[in-house]
């Protein structure tokens, strides 16, 4: 959680962790607070700030949707007041059943400095990868979602970055440079069943469980494999599961 004084909010970093067995993974938003007087609810005050999130080396799997009364999404990104800014996802591996991102921004000003880099994603195929959170045409993503991820990024974000990502799916509309494959096997993922892989590391060679090397090997901007650093995650979680 973020600690806010009257004058500033400190950055939030989430790293070397695993999220599983939930109905949705992450929500980053700047909603108004709500006040309840004698049973009547009304909009309250805006937060002090909404930004400077760094989320990296995160492994997300075993995500559920309708049966668990959720959307099965990787991340809900919503901006109200103040406008959300500086949100970075890097080296994430996420296998989800719903959309990758639910996006909502009802302000005239776009969300600033949003980035998704060096990450491996697979959604459930039932919804668009970048979907609107709703609200009709007041939401920047409502019309754009039909044209694909790049259209939503352009409509809702400014100074955004979507680079060196590996997507398991068949839909188009991705920014140039995105690696899109049709199956977990083509992505170099071993034994992915029901949204869980016993070893989510990318295949480097043709070995048992790997038909070929993954196109994500050494393809990240830092020269590492695309996706989360599973070794670092396991080291960080050793003894706490």
C-alpha cells in the first residue's frame, strides 16, 4: 500500500511475487472516496495522488472468472481524479481467463507514462485483450477496444510504451514489435493446463516438454528472457508458501 502525507505519496513497488487462485489479479485506480450518511451514499473527495507504480517480476496464474464472481483479468487500470500516471509493468508472466487489461478513463486528460514491457501474457479468449470498464462513450476505451490493443493505448494513454511483449492469442491490433503466437507450445511454455504451468520458464532448447526454443528467449530489452524471472521469485518466496 502507498503511504500518503498531506504533501506527497511515496512510490509503490511490487516485485518478485506470485498471485494465484483469485478472481482477478491487480487493480490500479484513482476513484473518488464515498461517504455514507444515514444510508445515503454520495461521492467524496479525490485522493492526493495516483501514480508511480512499478510492478515487475510477477507471476500470475490459476485465475478464475464467473465461477469465482470476478472478471478473471490481469489488471484493471482506471483513472478518475486525479488522473492516473506513471504505471509500469515489466517482466510479468500472466495466464488469465478474462481480459489482460480493463481500461477506464473518463477524464479529458489521458493517463500519462503507462508502460508494459518484456512480459508474457495469455488471456482466456472470451473477451478482448484490452477491454473497456464500461460507461459508454465517456470511456476512452469504449470504441477503441474493437480495433485492438494499440487503439486503446492510443486513445487512453499518452507517452505510453508497449514493447518486447510475447502474447499467446490470435487477435491482431497489437503495437509493432509485439511477438504474437497461437499456442503455449509456440510460446515455449511447458505443460500449461487450466491456466497453470508447473514450470513457467521459457524453453531454451528442444528438450522434454519443449518442442523448440521460445521466441522470447533473450528477447527482452535488457537481454533477458521475456516474462518473470522465476528463479528470483522462487528465491524470494522460499519458506513462506
